[in-house]
C-alpha cells in the first residue's frame, strides 16, 4: 500500500514539473501559434541559474534564504524570454514556417553551448536545500519531503494560471488574442505587447520547472532537449494550445512513466512513446487539442 | 436520372445547423447556381459533396453510386471536382505547371519517380490546350502567384476542369474580380462547361451572373433549400426575394 | 502557336535548362575527377567526406526543399547506414563494400519506413519534434544495447574491398582512401545526383512541390498527400543511410554521436547554408560546411554556439543560402552588363 503511495507521489512529482514545462509551451502556442524549439533549454537555463544561486553563490545559507532564491531560475528564464521574443521571433511571424523552426533550432544550439560556456560541462548540483528538507516516513520507507514542495508548486502554478487566464483582465486579453489576433488588434489590443508577455510567462513557467527540479537532481547538459521531447509527449497527449491538456497530459505521462519504471524499467521511455503513439492514432489533435 | 443526389444531408457545427436535411440534386449537362446569404450553407454543402469533411447524417449519391464515405481522392476519381473561393493555386509553379500537375495526377502518372516530367509530351500538350480554352495560354510560363486576380480565378477553375470531371463545383468564381471582368470569366467558364457536356454548380452572390448564366437556381437559407427552379421562377419567388433582399446586387 | 509546337518548345526549354545545368555541372565534374592528382592526400580525403555529406544533404533536402517537411532527425538514418555496415563487419565478417551498401539500403528502408509511417501524418512542428524524438530514441538504444553496438566506444570498420574484390586496401590506407575510395565515392555521388535530379523533375517531384505549396489544393487535384510524403521520406532516408554507409569505412569507426540530434542539426545547417530552395544548395553547403568544420573545430570547443549563431544569421539575412545568393548576384551582374 505504501509502495503504491510512493509511486503515486513520484508520478505527481514528475507531472508537476512536466506541467510547468508543457504548460508554458502550450500557452505560447495557444496565444502566438509558434512552438519554440529552444523551450526545453529555457527549462535548463532556469535549472542552471537556480543551481548556481542556491548551490554556488548562497551555499551554506539557511534554508529560508535558499527557498527565497529558488525561483531565481524562473525569473532569469523570463528575462531571457522577454529579450528573445521581440528580437529573434517577431521578425519571423509573417514568414514561412520553416524559418521559424530554423531560428528556434538555431537558438536551441546557441543556448545549449551557452550553458556549457557559462557553467562548464559538469553537472551543477544544489542538493543542500533538498537535504535540509529531510524526509517523511511512508510505511517502511523514507521519502524526501522536498518532493512535496515541488508538487505544491505545481498545484499552486496550475491554480494561479487558471485564475490568471480566466479571472483577470489580462487573461481575457490573452484569450481574445489567441482566438483571433486580428480582431483583438482591431479592438485596440497591443498584440506585440501581449505576445511578449505571453512568451515571457511561458518561459517563466519553463524556468520555474527547472528551478524547482534542480535541488532533487543536478543541472546537466542535454537536459533541455530531453525536456523538450517529454514536453512534446505531454502536449501530444493533452493537445497543443490547451492548459487543461497540459495538466491532464502531464498527469498521464507522470503516471505512465512511473508505471513503466515500476514494471518495465528497461523500456520506460518506450512505454511513454507507445502511449503517445496510441493517443496520436486515436485523436490526432490530442485529448483537448485544437488544430 | 440525376447526376448528383443528396438525401437528407446534415452537418452541424456545434449548435449551428450549417446544412440541415438538404435534398439537393444536379442534373446532367446543366449549369446550376447556388445562391443564398452568407451562412446559408452553400459552401458547407459543397465541402460535404467534394469531400472536405464528412456529413453527420445523410447520403450523397453520384451517378447512382454512394460516395458519402468516399475519400477526396475517390470522389475525384468518380468525377467530382471543385474550385475554391479564396484562390487556391500552386503559386510557385507556372500556370502551365499547375495544369500539367493536375493532369499527371488525374492520369495516375504522379507515381512515376524516375522519369522526367518534361518527357511526357501528351500531358504538356493537353495542359496547354486547357490554358488556351480558358484564355490563359499567353501566361503559360508565368508563375501562378504572379498573374492578375481575374486570371488566377480562371486558372483556379481551369485546374478543377483539367481533372475532366462530370460535375464541377465553382465557389464564387467571380468574387474579388472587377465587374468588367466578370462577364468574360463567366462566358469562358460556361462555354467550356457546356461544350464539354459537364454539369456545373456555381456558388454566386452576384445576381447578374446568376440570372444570366444559369439553367436552374437553388436558393438556400439557414441550412435548408428555400427554392429550386428556373431563373424566372426564382425571380418571382416571394420567399427568395424576402430573404435575399439587401444581400443581392440591387436590380 | 500550334499545341505540338508549344509542347515541343516547352520540352526544348527544359532541355535548355539542362544545357544550363551542364554549363556548371560539367566543369565541376571535371575538377572533381582530377582532384586526387592535384591536391594533397589530406585534402582529397576531406573532399571525400564532403561528397558523402552532400549525398546525405541531398536526401534531406528532398524533404525540406521539395516537400516542405523539416526533419530534425536525419542523423538516425545516417547512423543506421553506418551501424548496419559496422554490424555486418562484426557479426557477418563481411568485407565487401557492395554488400555494405546493400545492407545499408535495406536497413535504411526498414527504419525509414517505420519512422516515416509515424511522422508523415503530421506537418511542421509536430513533424519536426517527432523526427527529433525518434532519432533520440535510436541514439539511446545505441547506448542501451552496448554489447551489440559497442556503446560509447563504438564499432570499428576496416578498409573494405571495392568492386567485389577488385580493389582492396592492402597498401597504404591513406593512399587508398585518397585515390581509390575517393573515385568510388565520386561515382556513387554522381549517380545519386543524377537520380535525385530526375526524381525532383519527375511527375512525382512535381506532386511533392504541389503538396509543399498548397496541401489542400494538392489533395483536391487527387494527390494522396500521406502517400507522397511517405515515399519522399523513404527516398530521403535511404539517401542519407547510403551516406552513412559510405562514411563509416572512411572514418574507420562509428559511435552513437552520429545519431545524436546535434548531428541532425549539422545536416540542417549545411543544407540551409547552401540554400534549401535550390537543387545544388545542399551539395554546395555540405562540401563548404565540411571544409569549414575541419578548421573551425580546431579553434573553438563551442561549436554548437557558432553553428546556432550562424544559422540564425543565415535565416535572418541570407535565407537562400550560398547558391541562392550567388544566383541573385549573377542575375544582377548580368543585368548590369
């Protein structure tokens, strides 16, 4: 029974991080109809910045300070996103889609090496915070308490996003722009500003995912592309452009992955791809997707 | 025996009854105009018959064959072709290439990987002939993206025609074209269609065009057929006059 | 003008463009033929690598330039070609280049068919990430099954015998590679170029371009989109797989990183560098890139950064690549004079 509980918590943990990454991707696509291939690297960037902040700069500081610094990665990713959208992405909205893909792919390569340039080729860890949280006893096992923080952040983020998008004025503007950009523009919405704000928010989410995950696992090179592929599976299942889809997709992927690890550890990734393939075959737009 | 018959064709988009139990027929060798205000269901009807999406209910019979669940490819093979309201061409290919490609596809020659397209003289001959029929032969070598709007409209029809269909659907072939150019376009289209014994169903908003060129008019309103008859009958039809007032060109 | 005359003139114009192609292609072919006699061995070997990459890029561009599908996972097929050869050496003790090529083609067809079946149902971003994801799966499998693939150490491939044993690399390896193997690759290169040229100018090729330009209309002139994309994917993958098979005896070794997405990125880069909207673009891009890489890699370890930055710069300012820009400049110069 306890084993099942632990698996469930692990699944939720994984799902929380995935929701943040995939949710950011979906949000950006929903509003701007673009997919940033470098999105995974913003997650990685967030992870590195936070690891550097709490594992390097503030190492040895009390947990409370480390907690405050934890979202540093999210804010860094947001700032990076805010700088990237108007400079590298906006010139390509009107051009053929291949160019958009090529530019964001180039960005992916740049960011990948930028991480190496700044922080070197070795993993960057920040496990102090993770350890400080200690562990809970669940049945016969000890379970890291920090993981509950991650799940908590995931839940708070989901709620906050939902409120933000459906209950605030900015959310209305966001939804209007995503449904009909021209109409929104004709009604006086500053579409460029909405775009950069949406993009920044999406990058913030990805960065936050990296930030909260890094105390539990180190920041390594290549984590960006791995995250991109996983986020992709989430949006395939849940549907691109839908936050509910990202949530449901993340939960499904979290559960399937955990089940895979528990019962078919050799082919865990293959089980995920299989699940994604089945969904694609049955509902090509994903469970909640729009074409 | 009719060329095309739809039986109780239904298509809903959420709450909107785009096509609501429509029984639509097209006879052999006739030019039919499909009129109605925006949202009446004309384009949806054409989309259903040409195979863009399947109906929710109902049947489509073409030459007595049930094509309701036939793919687009299958319907083209059967003899249904269509042009598009918003011109839909291969802009980076020449006008001649646009037609030639259509012929290659029609004759199942597009499966050929290891033979040069230019080697098949018959296809290019026929392509040029089609362009000539539509008065576009002078622009054969120009990119489809680079000719005038009226020419693009004609080319769009020519591409559909090149499929050698039995039934040709034309979606607003004169929209976006100056009044001066409308008559020549319609003259060309109807003369080609009539001389080749094809039936054409033309969605049109311009009542001049409708009354001058069609054998029969079908008026739709809110997803159903309001009236169906000769131009004279339609002209005298009260219901049609009431629903289309304000949307038709004033005459 | 009577119709047969117009059709004839159309064919004549195609032939004319063929003549135009020959005007460039012939001198280049002649130069390629005499290269081993006029340059140092090292340079000839470098060019061999370039020609091999050109075959791969040519295959890749059938999808990008002609069908409008941008694949980020072509390293997978290159890797399949290379690993099939290596595995044939390891398990079947085969040493004949012809058998290698045959095996690589069979392997590429199988993998490309499976991947293509999944991928071509989608376009643009979904297609792109799907190809990326699948190639990453293959890459991770090369690690996982290390007892088969040699893991990070990879597998060695000795000098093969060419032309069913007529030419064997028993002498000096560098000499063999810079002369005999160079010509072997060159002949295959010529054959691939001609084959690809015919394919893109065939009715099939026109259908692909129609799909690229206007998917809806292509469907409504009777082209069954999925099938054509699938066949294009298949041809594309096999060309790249062939390149992988030619590469591994030259390199002597194959490791999993040729199936990593970074190598896919290089294939994308070299094609964009040369110009993906032209036939010769990928060829030029591959040869130039290969040359540049050899020198740049010595200067910086931040190779990805450089590639990424140049890629962005290319897309922003020179989207038609080397060949496209050269054509534009040539047209302007001709107009001026």
